[in-house]
C-alpha cells in the first residue's frame, strides 16, 4: 500500500507531462488553445477542491 501512495502519483504525473508535451508539439493553434483551456479548467477545479477539503 505504501508503494501505491507514493509511486503511482509520480508515474501519473510523469505520464501526464509527457502526454501534454506530445500533444502540444503535434497540435496547431486551435489545439493549443483547447489544451490551454482544459488545463486552466483542471487547475481551477483542483485548487477549489483542495481549498474546500482543507477548510471543510
């Protein structure tokens, strides 16, 4: 269980960074705008969820 808590998030993070960079280099202007918008929405949701869970 210890390995899953620490290794899995690192592997998921590395895979996400690799996937985003791959799609970023292979997409045009419209694709880059969609990736940026999606990442902005995910970041906003993550920050608000973290804030909610900390203060609740």
